[in-house]
């Protein structure tokens, strides 16, 4: 599959919650592994930039330049002068290098479990099995081992940016309120209506007889519609409205995009309902509310769960982690308090202080292995230790419920929108800062 490397890295951006600036560079990063210079070129390789404790080599610059050439050419974008493009690409490599060094100093590591999980999700997003994903990578000229390292590099870059930039971004509840009450917020959050309309027109300066005739016609149509007649067919046959030949369908419109009379009816109607005839200077109107969107009630299944997580690390192997989880399970079974053991031993720092309590949570945000066990065990029963990509867990389901989260969903949408705007602004500021603070010696 041509361009699978670009698809794979673009999919990774979605999984990593990275900014658009991160994603924009993913295609370039994916291309660097496409071609490595032959040995004769490696022997002539040289340093083109020194950055703190690391360097950028001519071969890296050449590979990235080739990738940029291919990308811009495929999009029919005119290339700038070569010296300008080379400076731009080198600057990009310098910034990436600085961030990779920051990641190493900050202890950011992408272990094989996390990497394998990310690769599996990328394959899934491309509707492939892992074997199919490997085969397509190789057919496109990139070995699976090279792809793994490119994905690992992108994950490190994303984590560095999230760690350094995300902490600068704060969205207050007041900012959310202000957005929701602003013209932009009101426009974005408005309910949309899909109305169908029939107009039984009356002429200008209509006589009483003409008005009565039009009213009888409208009432007759209303009666037929109540008996189940097809509204769209009736509109085509009877309406004098501009959308008559579309079955009276006015399309999706927000209330402020509808005539006042139409909007007044739409907000009072329920989906599928047909109005009684309504008089206006133009004649008599019949409306049917075909559908609405933007005001959907969001009901979420939630589970109240607590757990203890034991993670393998540099000094504790996976087997040792499993054995510790089994000992903790035995202690819970012997009567020791789950919450106290979670506080003392759980590696999930977010929940450990609360005795392992994760609160009410949607199962969809949890990894599949956790969901499976959570769905199987009865409430108030502690599970045996089981493994996920994060480590070994013991969990207990404290309760289940359905919750209306419509308001929360709308506020979260606004929070994400405002956060993304702020993140993009802060990212550019931060990149300038780290570039200014780094020692960089260009040797082109």
C-alpha cells in the first residue's frame, strides 16, 4: 500500500493527542527511514550541526530533504530555492534533536509494551492485522524494525511536548462559561433543525373567500397527514414553497437561520411531529420536524471501580510484579483493607491516594483487558491479578449506573477546543525558547 508510512505516523498522532504541529511533522519523520545512504556516502558523511551534546549528520539532512521534495511534489507545491529549503529542513531537525535530548534527560522511555500497543492501534485504524501491517510496510520499502523506531521517536517527541507545554495550558470554568455565552459559542452550540414545509399560498389582498378556501385546503392536508400520508409527497403535490420539489425539505438549519415563524415552530415540536396549519401574510403553513442534532441527550454507562496496579520496572521484572500482585490479592482475600493496600503499593499514583478508587468512569476509556475483567466479575468481588499493557492489576467493581452527561460533554468539547488553541500558541513560544537556550553550531 503506497504511502503506508505516512498513514501509520498520521494515525499515531491521533493516538498520542498531539498538536497539529506535531502531526504536521510526522509525515516528514516517517520518510527519513525510507532510504539510507550507501556505504560510500556514509564514509563521506559529515556533521552539519552541533546541538548541545548531539549532532545532525549530512545523511540525516539529505534523507529529510528527499522526503520533503517528494511530499511537496506529490501535492503540486512549488519548491522554494534549494538553499532556503535546506535551512528550513535543518532547523526542523535541530528542533527535533533538542527535544529528543530533553526526553532522554527527563527519563522519557517508550517501553516495548507501550510501543506494541501503539503499533497495534495504528494497524487497527488502517483496518489491517499486524501481519498485514508488517507486509505492507516492507512492500513500501520500510522494514518493520525501522518503522518501530520511527514510531518510538514520534512518541518521545509527543511526550516531551505534552509534558513541557501542556502544563502551561489551563482552561478555567469561567473561560468555558464565557465561550458558551459568546456569539461564537452560541453559534457552535445551537441546535440544528431539519424542517419540511408546505405552503398553501394566498394572493396579495386576498378576499375572505380566498382565505377560507386556502384554510380548508390546509386543514384537509393536515387531516391526511395525521392519518399517515407522506409529508414529502404532499409537499410536492400541493406546496407553493420554494422547496416544494424537494418534498418541502429545508435542510439542516440553526434557529437563527430560519424565518422567525419557522423557528418558533421548530423549537416547540418533537421529532416526527407535524404542526397544525399556521397563518401568515403568505398563506397557511404546515411543518414537519424531520430531525434535530446538537441537542442529543448523552447517556453513558459508568462503572465505579478501584484497583491496585503493580508495574514492571528497571528493578522489578514482569514475573516479580505478577508475584507481588498475587500476594496482595491473597492479603485482600484474608481480610486486609483494599484501600490501605492500594495506598501502600499501587503504582497508579492518580488513584493510589484515594485507596485505588478511580471514581465513576466510562468503560470505553479503559484498555480492553481491564474492560473484560471488569465486565465479568460481580460487584463487590475482588478480581484475581490480571495483566494489561500497564502492568498487573487487581480490581473491584463498586457499582454501575447510567448517567446523563450531556452538559459535561458540551463543556468538555469547549474545553478541548480552547485547550488546543492555547496549546498551539504555547507550543510555538516553547519551541522558540528551547531553540534560544540550546547551544547550536551550524556547519553547512
